[in-house]
C-alpha cells in the first residue's frame, strides 16, 4: 500500500505525539491498529479442583453476549509473563501461576464485520492459550457485578451454549468441556 500525501501527514502527526503504548492504547487508536495488523491475545485456561473451567461474561458489539476464556491483548514491550499476571489481576482479582509453554497458538481470523462502521476492526488475532493455576483457597469475588455484567466470573462443568464462537479455535484444549 502506498499512502497518499494526506494519509502520510496523518501518520507523521501520530508519530509526533510520541505515544506510550506500554500501558495500552486509547480505544479509538487501539481499534484503528486492530484493523491494520493482527493483535496478539493471551488467554488463560483455568480449571478448579472439581474439573470446572472458569469463564468470564462479555457483552459487546464485536462478540455479542457470550462467555469466554479470560484473557487480554499483549501490550507493546510487554512479556507474556507480565501480560498473564496483570490480566489475571485485572480480570480475576489475583495473580496466577502458569505453565511456561502455551497449550495452543492459533491464528484467529474473524474477517470483516459488516455490521460495524469500520468492518476490519478486531478482525484478526494471534491467540495464545496458557494453562494457568489459581492460588489455594481462591473464591470468585464478582463484587457488585450481576450475571449479565461484563467480567462476571463463573465456574462451568461444560461450555455454555453461548460460549464465544471464535474461542472454539481452542477446541483441542477444550474437548473435556464440550
């Protein structure tokens, strides 16, 4: 792709801002970047002593109302270890231990979503699934969240009917719950 002068000027303006992406990006900039390059995503497979899988509820315009494996995007200059620990603190409420070798690495191409104003946003991820372990005595603390709130955590014996379709990419690692 060759940029026209106006687009090249916009790129140079962004460069001139000296943005620090180490703490994440503003939502609009994140969505723009996600329409240009694949985003690496770290997912955390967490199972309790009863063999149940921990899932988080999500309701958004990209994936609808669904349950998903907790995880998050890898930030600029962030290691896998840092991403797993910080994402687990943010999404689960505690740091987790994890196996050093991922269970699975998948190329996830959702493709254009014509229902969105910018169809290519969040259209391609590189999903990396790690087996993670909670500290002894962990109890879910959903605070004031209701079952229908983003981030609500729940243990499942089997994947629910509204499990996020795109995460079936990990079906080899999830066969125990399908």
